[in-house]
């Protein structure tokens, strides 16, 4: 008999990244059509809590590493862009 496949929903990536599960849900929506989308889910759990399905990922080191790599590369604070700083009289 084979081992059961272990899946995690947004709570898994939230734990891996040290974020709230709601933050992961926001990331999934925000980055869905961006050049740097979140790692693709491996399964869909139906029916979903807030829609057609809840995304799920394998509970493996590989999935964890994909999320960690994505988090390091995602645009955001400290990644440049945004409003330019105003120059002061002494700078």
C-alpha cells in the first residue's frame, strides 16, 4: 500500500513564510496575473471555503522551497520602484 499524499492549503505556505493565511490568500489574488506569480498549486480541494476550490500544495520540502524562493524574488518593499524620494536642501 502506498503512502497517502499529504496536502496543505494556504496554512502551509503561511507557516513556511511566517505569514498569516489571509496574507497568502491576498498573494494568490495579487500575483495571479503578474510576471512573478505564486508557485502553482498541485491540487484543488472542492468545494472551497470562499469560491469554487481551495488551492493545495504537496506538503514536501520541494513545495516549501518553491515558496521560499518565490518570496525572496517577489516585488515589494525594498525591491525598488515606487514613488521617488524628494531631495532635501542638504542632499
